[in-house]
C-alpha cells in the first residue's frame, strides 16, 4: 500500500481534495474508500483510488474499469485503450510515446483518450519533441485515469452505473493490496 492513511494520500496530492469531497482521516486507504462507497460517494471513491495507485497500476486499473463499464459499447474506440494496455503490460518509452501520439489525435470526450493521456503523462517528457524535457506533474496520471473512468460511467444508466463503479473500486483496492 502506497499510503498508510487517507490523510497521507491527501498530503502527498494536495489537489486531490478538490476532487474528493470527503475530509481526510487517519483511516487506512481501503477503509476510507469503502466508507466513501457505503455513504453513497462512489465517484469520490473512484477519485481516491486513482490517486492511491501508482502510475502503472492506475493506468491498468483505468483500462480494466473502462472495459467493465462500457463492455461492447466500446465499439471501434479502442486504439487508445490498446495503447494504454500495452504500456501497462510492458512499460517503456516506445509504448508511452505511442499512447501520446494516439491521444493527441483522438477525441477528448472519449474515456479511452484519457487512458492514453494517463499513459503519456506517466513519465518521460510531456512534450517529447521539446529541447528540454518537461516532466509531467505526478498527479496527472491519476487525474486522467479518474477522468476516463468517470466519463465512461456517464455512459452507463443508473442503477447499473453505481453497481459497476463499486466493482471498479473493489478492483482498485485489490490492485493496491496485491499489485498487478
């Protein structure tokens, strides 16, 4: 587990408080996330989990979550998703840059584009052709992963949406505890 308490996560990522309405506590991250879900704040739990996971794990979880949320509704919108999955399975600059290229020519309203952006912002330079490397701020992968999952969730009708989001939170906690 990357953080001993929910408060430690919020201290590490001060901007997370803007996306998660619950006040930080001394609870363990799994307990905090489960409390969010049980109090009906499932989207906050998704946001919390995006910050909880390391970059590679966050991208992998995002890919799994978008697939779980959309299933067959993904249709032809899978190039960005496949690029993110390839990087999560085999992280390296070649896969990261491929995701970056796909994200830059894809629709920003698509959840899969945000997964490619999460991958692109996982390391290396945000601007690959810049003279000097421009490192991505550490929170960008979490923010892009969160955006991908929440965009996908908006395409699922309630009450199925909340059920699937709860499953996504459970998946994130399993990854946080056991790794990929």
